C-alpha cells in the first residue's frame, strides 16, 4: 500500500472535513444550549470538535490525513462564521497534530477502536493545553477543573473515539470506503477463495 497522499486522498479528506465543518458550526448551538446547565455538561459534548481527524484517518488510512482533516474542518467552521474567530484554526492545527501523533506512534497500521480512542484523548489534551494557553481554564478551582477535565475527556472518548470508529464501520459495511482505499493482498486472497 502506497503511503503518500494522492490528489484524490486530499480531495476526499477535504470533502469529509467540509461536512464536519458544517457539523461543527451547527454543534456550537448545542454546546451553547448545554453551557447554562452548569456542572460542565457542555464539556460532555465538546469532543465532537475532534471527530474529523479520526474519521478521515480511519477511512483513508494514510499519514497526514488526520492533521489535514482537522485543519480543513476548522477552516470550514471559520468560513461559516465560527463565534471563536481565527482561534478555531489554531485549535484545529494543534488538535489534528496531536491525533496525527497517535496514528504515527502506531506506524499508521492500526485502525481499531483503541487507536481511535487514543487519538480522541490526544486531541482533547491538545484542546485543554490550548485552553490553558488562552487563559480560559487556569483560574478554575481544583474541583471545578477536575470536573471540567473529566467531562471533556469522557465526551471526547465518546464522540471522537467511539462514534468516529463506529461511523466508519457503518460506512465500511456499505462499501463506500472501498472507493478510496487501495485493494490489499488480503482482498485478492479472499476473492481467490470464493
């Protein structure tokens, strides 16, 4: 399997990302609706903003896709009028980079739920570091910060890890992913057995 990104890989990644960019901008309404409920319930749904990278990587299975997907999704969100302005782009770069590092650690050869969850956790960690850098959560008391972190990590595992993995599994069952993935020796061996 050739590892480099072809033009079709980049275009498919951007199409996936644009779709998630639209989801991201719409997700902001849900996030802001949950925010007044308190107890950091909004953080339970924050993980949706990390889903583009894992989904794109699990579909295309190539280096650089998770980073490109998060940057493109953040760009789409920005151009659609994100309330966070240009900072959304910086968050997208850092979150995509952290997810990419997880896939790189497994040499881009693991596509299971554990790797998807680790990528989600890495993206979440990136977002927390960015929040600290922007001074958004540094003043929280210990118990409040703990509740914030638990909620954000749980939500990230659910949305960007598990939901991303099972979304791709559903797409695989339809055969859509066969259009963008190269045929492997295992696929040829299965055809010979039939």
